[in-house]
């Protein structure tokens, strides 16, 4: 299965969805994204933050005694009682919550890009929105059984959170550009639903091709939108959310096109300075690799932090 074939099926499913009927292309797209998601998990060997971690602490009269560990300690340390029966298993299984913010602005479509850059026309198969939809579906299918996944789409307005248990896939595939890039509204919506207060690990993934802005070419209002975005992003980070920001920097002119106080490139740099994990994508065929590589980095960090906490618990028990 090639990425180009997957993009073609996605565009066909998008056209069929716009006609209002169910589609064999849509079902095929989901199956292919499931296969792609599993392939990327295997390729990048991602360790779920929900996996159990088992360490040993001194026995406190409760819990399960590990006989083999006790025997090993007896052989090493002799008849000291604290080593004869000294170790109980401690395990922790964390819930995993993933929220995906999908950029449904006009600039994600081939239609908008061909209008503004007629010297380099593209087909819908090669548009940012097609690759971003495939990335969202593949990520959701890869993690959906082990995590609570929700998606919010943002253009001039927002839609969501869309749940995996609802009509998320149909709505996502149907998207075809909706104005500006109100990332601030998407983050505000996520905060208002108290998503950051959920127990367990929380990963926020943002797929976008530009910089937060109103779409009305108002520098004053664009700067306000960007400040709001940074403020909400700071709240996410303070709440323990791990943020993966994936900007599609596909065109040099767009990359450095300043809107408000930032360009797409400098806004990504600003987020990285705040502690956000940024994976810049310069070619669409590298989007899936960048996305899953970023997920591996964040999952590894979460698991390392979880292990440190368990070790601290064992040491103080």
C-alpha cells in the first residue's frame, strides 16, 4: 500500500461523502488507515504510556510477595529479615487521553493553494488537508483501542470535540476548508471541557499548515488571536499536557509569510521555546513519519517519568 494510493482513496471518499451517501471508498479508507497506523506503530516501536510498569519495594504487610525476588535477595544478603521477605510488587497502569486539533483552514486545500500559487498547481491528492486527514485517521486507529481519542477541527469556527464513538470519521473526511486559522478557539474549547483535568497521561497533537489568524487580514486581531493561542498553550503545559505540534512548512513563501506577530516558522519556534515538542514537516510524504516519531518521543518521556515516580515510591515505602 503506497501513500499515493491512500491519498487517492481519501479524495474519492471525500467526494462521495460530499454527495451525502455511504461509500465503499470511505470504508476502504478506514481499513487502509488502520493498516497504516499499525504499521507505523511497529516501525517506530512506540511503547504505550498505558502499559504496566512493575518494580519492587519493601514489603509492608500488604500486597503480593515476590518469592523469586525474596530468594534472590536471601542468596545475596543472607538471613537478614528485611531481605528474606522484603519485596512487594508495585504496578501502575495509566490512562491515556489524546486530543487532536486538525487545521481546516482554507490554505489546507488544493483549491486555495492553486488560486494563490498558480505557478505551482497541485491536485487534491497532494494537498495538505488530504495528508492531514490520513494522519488523523491513522493515529486514531493506531491508539484508539488503548486511549480516549477526540478531535477538534478549526477554521474560522470550530467543530468538536468529535469522539471516536460518534461520527468523527465521516465529519473529518467531509472537511474542505472553512476560513481562517482559529487555533485559539480550539484550545479554548478543549480547556472548557476540562480535558486537562482528566486522570492519566494527556497528549495534545496539533496538525496545521500556518499560523493562528482570523483570516480577515487584520493585524490587530491576528496578534490578539496569537496571544490567546499562546496563553491557552501555556495552560496546557502547566496542566501536565504533553503537546506535539506538527507544522506543515511546505512552501518557503508561506513558511516565512508574517501574519500578525509571527510567521509559521517563527510561531513554531516560539512554541518550542515554551516546551512544546515540535516536528516540522517540509514534504507531505514525511508527515506520517514525523507524526509517529513525535508520538514515540512523547510516549518515551511519559514512561520515563512514570518509572521515576514508581522508583521514588519504592524508595520511600
